[in-house]
């Protein structure tokens, strides 16, 4: 109680002014002199606490490292950066090989479907000498260097077929019921004869090296 009275002693009640007025029956009002709020607030904070609830501040707990605890740092050498040039060279070789193989297969497919190759195979199938040495059912055969099993649907036609320039020169393997052989065909277009094709070579070479001419 004494503490509260000490605080109230700071108020200057003697300087209050009572204003009386009878205007329109209004009751007198009391006008207080302005009080220095900042000074009063500082006094209250320094001496007393008038808060309804205690003010709490978050506590930060700091942990200290143990004195005997030491951090071990393991020093390792930097990894060696390997050169990627050999890898890029290998990728380039693989890519070029795939590209070249695709082009070769596409050209071979065009040669298989050419009229010159089809007509030469038809003549070999029905030629008496070819049937005598190779037997019946003569058809395309894969070359000897072909690593996969025999597949007649994928023959390899090597050579050049250029009808615009007037040159047809190719060879391919054939197989019958009695053996295998290589068919060679070479024809040239002559401008002197009005663009007529002249067969230069058309023969069959058997596996034992025997050459049989198929030109009639």
C-alpha cells in the first residue's frame, strides 16, 4: 500500500482546476493538467511491475563442447580427372561405323531390287549348265564372310549398277541343292549401237574354282 502511495504522490492534484459551468444545465467538468507519461512510465518500470502476467523471454541454451573432444580431419588426395578424349573417339568410331553400315545396307537393298540382278538370277535358275553343277532350287545365298547362319533373304550384291552411265558390273553368291557358286555379270551400253546393252561377262564360278559361261 505504501508503495502505491509513493507512486500516486507524483501526481500534482493541487494543480487540478475545477471548471464550473452552468451552460444548458451541464454539470461541471474537471480538467486535468497534462501529465508527463514518459516519465511516469519509466518510474514504473524501474521500481515496480504492474503487469497482470509475467513477461517471459525465450531462453537460449548454449552447449559447450567437451574440452577433451577433438575433431579428426582426414586429408585425402584429390581424385585424378581422367581425359574424356578416348571416350569421345570411341563414340565417334562407333557412330561412323553404324552410319556406314546403314548406308551400305541401303545400297545393297537397291541393288537387290534392280532389274539387272533379278534378270540375271532368273537366267541362272533356268540355265541347264547352272542346274547341272548346282542342282535345283537355285537362289540367293549369303557370302562366305557372313557370320550368321544361312539366310537367303539377305544376299549381298557387290559391284556397281549405274544405268545412267551405261555400266552394270556386279557379282553375288547363289546356292542350289548340290552346291554354291558365284555369279558374275558385266554389261556395257554402247552408244554406237543406239544405246544397246552388250554383255561382256556372265559366268558362274563353282566352289572348286570351275568357271562356267552362261552367255548363250
